C-alpha cells in the first residue's frame, strides 16, 4: 500500500490537518479550510475522502472528551435534517456545481454574522424552533457532504442560542461525528477511496491527533465571551473564503 510522496502535497496537507485538529478540538469552522487546501492538489471530493479517516479518528477522541456536554434537543432536530441533506447530496453529487455550493454557503454565513454584528443592544439568547433545526441541519448535511462546508449553516441555528461554551462544543462534536460517519458508505459508492489516499491519511494521523488535543486545551482555557467572539469571526472568515473560491471559479 503506497502513499502520496510529493513534498508539495505535504506542504499543503500539514496546515490542512492542523486546522482540522483545532476544529475537532472545539473551534468549529476552521476545519473547513482543510478540503479547499487539499483541493489545490486533488479533486474536491477525493480530498474530502482522504480527510475522512482522519476526521473519524478525531471525532472519536472529541466525542469521548465532550461525552457529557451536549444538547439533546438540538441533535434531535438537526440530525434528521442532516440525513435528508446528505441523501440529496449523494443523489446529485455529479450534477451540483461546487462553485454554486460555495457561493451559497459563503453568502449564508457572511449574512448571518454581519446581521448579528450590526444588531443594536445587548445580545440575548434566541429560542430556536424544530423547523429551524431540521432546515439548517439539512443545509449543513448537504454542504458538508459535497464541499465539507457544513459549519456555517449549522452555526446559523446553534450560535444565537448562546449555549454554555462546553455544551456548544459538545453538540457540534456529536453532530459532525455522526455526519462524518454517515459519509463512509456514500463515499465508497462514489469510488472516492483509494489505497494511496488511505495510506496518506494514516501518515498524517499523528499530527491530526496532536492538533486535536491542542484544540481541546485551547477551548478549556478560553473565556466564554472570547470563545463566542472567535466562533463568529471563524464563521465570517470561512464564509468569505468560500465566496472567494466561488468567484475565483467563475472567473476561470
């Protein structure tokens, strides 16, 4: 079983895996940088498949760490929607343009954050409905499957609730752990796994695990107000990155 040996690939892959680790440690959103980086070297869906074994190992670690900190109600409304969204993405994987998805997700995330920042007065927790969870969970599952862009739609539903910091991180961990696990079968069916990519995933795994624990430690030592500010900034940065990628694709 061989692996990718091109030094250029690892120059791209190492920061991608570091971003994944910090994301799985609790700074949800920054991990979306990983697939676009690897997509500079591999086709986007193949890049996502290469990262999937790493994601699943990181998910297992994070699920154990945050096993007592999660919102059951949010998962009950988000996961059914995510399952529907992933099913639709699987059916239309060959027909849906990555460019359109990136532009749509980037617009959603940027509008959400700017609307939040421009609101006047103190920020109060918002009570979300089950319909909101199913809808945004569906969008998150759809975009996560195709371009690993599930974080901005997910955050539109979760961040305004102002959950306790550890509950927010734990809920995000559980949600994306289930979503990533459910990708295994469809990715196999789409022929996205290969022995060289799997061997490369194993080679990158030690760095991924170390970055995961770094993220877990950073979450625990970051004050709540600062953590939420970082979360919103990450959503904005990720959204702008997606918009930049989308418009760059249109110009080609």
